[in-house]
C-alpha cells in the first residue's frame, strides 16, 4: 500500500490513498506542470509519514530588482492509476481513498467525485473518501476513465480545496483470443510451382493491449495442409512446401492456419481459419488419342457434306491449355474427305468431300494429327505436345438408282408433225454389282409436261401426242425418270430438251400497220412510203420477201409499187391534184411473197390519207372534221347549247322561288303589325287586371301617338307636323260620329297615310258619354237598360251594330232574362 500526500499553499493537506489489488507497489505518480519546473520535497512531513511521498510544485521568477518571486504551489496533481480488468470478486474493488488535512474526523468534510463513470462505475464514500469500482471493467470497451476529486464543507457545500483531475487506467489481461476477420480464405496457385512459392498472407487481430506484455503478440502455425504447404510464424505468409504438385492428380487443398498470442507460449489464446487453396492449370500434358487406329464406314449413297465419323484426343489440361487442333496429314482419302473441329465438343469431325462409289473404290485411309496450340515453354522438355492416329474408312455398297447414259438429252422434231412422231430415245442402266435390268419404268412427270405434248414408251422412246407449233412454243423442256425393276423403287431423272424445227406455215405481213400521210399537192413520181414485211416463221439467213400490187389495182392511176429486192418496196405517186374534199383516204392492196418452201403469200392493205400541207410540204392537218360540220354539231357547239339550257332552268327555278315567297307589306313597321293577325291563346286570361298575358300596347289611345308611319312605296318629300288635336284628349261632349268622320277625312287627305282602308283602334271612349263602353263583350252577360236605337242614325257603317243591339235584340235578351229568372 502506498500513501500519496500532496500539499497546496493556502489550503490543508489532501491525502489520496490508492490501493492496487494484487500488487503492493506504487504504479505511477506523475507531476503535471504548465511552465517552469517541478521539484520533489522529501523533507515535508517525512517525520510524520515515513515512506510517504510529498509532492510540491513551485515556480520562481526573477524581478527587475533581482529579487526572487515565488508562485503559489499547486499540489496533489497526478496523471494516472491502474486497475486490473475483469475482476470478478464478490466485493467492489477499492480503487483509492481521498483525505484532506482539514478533515478533523468530525464529519464536517464531504468528498465529491465526478467525471467518467462517477456514480455508476466509481462511487465514493463522502465521509471517508474511499473510492470503489462497482462493476467489472473491460479494457477493450474503455481503456481509461478521467475523474475529478474535491473536498467541500458538508453544511455549506463550499469547496475547501480546488478540484483535481486524475486518470484511472484499466490494466490489460490476456482475455481476448486472436481472430481472423476475413476468413475463410480462398487462394489459387499454379500447379507444378516451385517450393516456397507464395500462395497468400493471412492476418489475425487481437483485441488485447499490444503495448502491455505479450497478450497481443501473435505466432502463426499450420494445423492442416502439411506437407503440401507451410506458413511463416511471424508474417502469416502461406507457401508451397512440395514440388511438382499436379492439378490433374489433386486440385483443391483445405489448409487450417492457427494464430496464438503470448508469443505462442503455453497459456496463450488461439484462433484458427480455413484456407481453401486451388491449383490452377498449366499446359503440362500433351494430347493423346485413345486409339491409334479408328475404323469408319460410309455408304456410297451419301452425298457430299454428310458426316462420316468423329474422334477426339484427350488432354487433361483445362481451358486453352486443353485445346486440341486437328488436321489431316496423310492418306489416300484426302481428296475424298475433309476434317473440321466441333466448337462445342472439340471433336474432329470427318465429312464427305466428294461422293464415293463402291464400284470404283471400296476403302480409304487417313492420318490425323492432334496438337496443342498453346505450349508453355517451361515444359517443352515434357513434349512433344501432339499425337497421331490412323483412320480406315470402308465404302459400303448401296442400292443405287439407275443412271442415264447422258447427263441430259436434246432432240429435234418438226412442227406440225403428226401424232406419234418419234422424237428421241433415252437410256438408263443400273450401276450396282447385280446390274438389275431397267425396263417398263420410264415416265414423264406431268409437272414438266403439263399439256402432255409427249409420251414415252417402255424402251425409252419419246413420241409426240399432238402436232407442235414452233411459233407458240419453240422449245419443250421436260424430265424423264427411270425406276429399276425389283429394286427399292429408287428413281433418277434426266433433263430432255426438245426443239421444234420451223416449217414455213405462216404468211408474211407488213412490219407496221401505220397510215401513210400524203400532201394534196404532192408531185407525181415522189416516193411516199417504203414498206417492209415480217414472218412469224424462223427467218433464215437467205430468206427475203417480194412485193407487188394486187391484181385488182395493178393498173390504177394513182399509185405504183417498186420492189427494191431487199425485202422492201417503195410506193410512188402517179399523178397530182389530190383533194381532201374529193377523197381523203385511199386503200392500196399489196401482195407479199416469201421464198420459203412451200412459198407463202398474203395481201395487205396500205392506207394512204390525204393531208393539207404548206409550201414546204409540212403537214398541217389531216383532220376531216371541218368538212362534216354541216351534217352535225361540233363539241364546242354542244357545250354552248347545254350551258344555255342550264342558265334558263336556273332562271325559272329562281322565279318560282320568288313567287312562293310571302309578299312584304308596303308599310315598314318597327314591330309586326298585329291588326291583321289573329293570335290564339290556349290559356284563360287573368281578367282586366292581367297585363302580362299579351302586349296591350296596340290597344292604347292612338291620340297618344307622336309620329306617323311613312309610305313604303312613296317616300314623302317633307315631314308633316303633328296635326292639331292629335295627342290631346277629345272634349267630353264630342260626337263619336263626327270624331270618326273627322279622322277619316284627315286620313284621306294625308299623303303619308296608307292607300288602303284600315280599321283604326282607339282605346279612348271620352268622358261622361252616355253610350259608356263600346265593347260588346259585357252587353251580353250584364243587365243593361241602355237604348241602342240611336245606332240606326250613325250611318251604314254602324248598321251591323244597330242590327245586333237594336230593339229586337234587346227584347230577345229580356226574354232570355225572364226565362232565367
């Protein structure tokens, strides 16, 4: 146990007692200084605390006068203490004890601890100052704790000494084994590598303190994988330990590496990892054919390009190292067979280059070489990296179809030959060893002779079925098949080309059928046309045509013909004075003969049209239309007539449409004049108080009008002023008859009034009139004692009213009233 005493000027002494479990020596005491230097005072309190250390720090300064100035001393400042980790005892670990010289033991001093873990991990007895660790400490979780100690008055909490900071370090023990963080590992190394070739490096980590003891000092060793591999103890590098490791013998190795701390000594902790090492391939094996001789067979009926057989050289190497290229290097069948390599299976494929024939050669020999294209120069001594094999190919006999003697046939037959005429003979033979006969098996496939012009006999003779026409089809290309009797019904075909020979059976004719245009003023003796001829028959080298006028026109006075003896003839004019009005077209029959055998002739008509020409004999017009106008109408005239008819029809339709329209009134009204209209309403009105059912503006007093309507047919030159009396009410004593007469006279004398009779409607009835209302609507339904006899004196215009409301009608109404009562 060690007691550390620190002294601070102006304060009492604070003693810190640090107990280290398991050791009895002071681990570390450090003095912290800012500026200047520290000194240890061994004299202070040595007599009271033997074996104790008293720590004092001071700083000296020299003033200007040379005097020495003393700085206040700061005591009991230390750096760190150690506590062993992973303590598992039943009681808390005593870390240390705080004690102040001012503590008299009466309980007035209170010790306070603050900082990392204070109150949770580290607790202090505020009376005694003992510090305990209440929890197990793990250096790998936290390596050190920074704490602050202070002594204060218990009653006032006033600090008796300044606080001081110290560090508690957790002392490491070997409690963590090494770990391989990146395992398992995978490595590759070429096969046949030399001893000591580096494979890979593995690294383990140890969480223990590498600066304290051997807890983190690791040593590597191999537990599995010997004797093929080894590992360096300090670096963890894995190396090959055996030479000539062959991938073809063994490709993968499982190696276990151990890392042990404590320098590998007993008691150290260890960790392991697995390393899977794969040997990569190198080209260390040459290709080898499993057999030295291969036998194959091919039927003679196989065609070129068909496969005959396959072979493959074995190479245990992989990838490009195991590739094998094949080639034919010798043999009598190199011209008949070819070799290729299958890209997927890497096999050598033998194919037919030409079709073989059993009857010609029955066996072939080939020599094949297989070699590696990629050779590793390190292993050249292990070569050669190639191998050879022999292939023997036997040809098998096949039942072959018959073969025609010729690859194709060409025959000729004259056209128009009668049915059954022989054309030519084809012949097929059997090439097999048995030489089976071929008979009664010739036929012409119908698709090559759709119209069935030919047939074939049992002995191969082709004959015609009908006469042939060279001009329709000069060549006939057919096929003939032959099938052997008693075989496998195999057949073969041959092409037969039949040419139809020409016979002079077509008459010559004009090469062109164009009209000849001739001017009216043509001079006699002028050539107007040179004619030629053609013949559908085959034109021989010496064939030519002769021309002559037909006998019926041989002595005509208009034209003559001269045979040019080169299969052409010239047409001459014999006279002048041709006129289109007299005759515009001439027809000249010409006889044409060929020199075939038998000779053929025909009569062709040459059309000559007379045309109008200018002085330079340039044709102006050959149209005869102007001369037939008197007998008919031209197209332009017909179009003009049709246009006139269409215009007349349009005028008639427009007139009818206008007639159907309603005549417009002669007076221009701002609104529709309803005096001549009857408006029918299907609903019952609301009585005299209803002013919304219809427009009653037309029933207003005309005396209130402030204008007049102008005439539509006669526009007034001057505007008449409003007549006096219009617009003011009539006097109470006005006579209705005089009033109406006055209005009629004014209307008759007004040039702006309508020229027709009209009914003037007045809504004003005067004031105090004995007649009351002029309306007859109420006279029928109301009892009235009025006398209507005065209506008889109003004139003929009121005669109808007088008849309706006279004495007779009134009596009738009275009788009706009496009956009702």
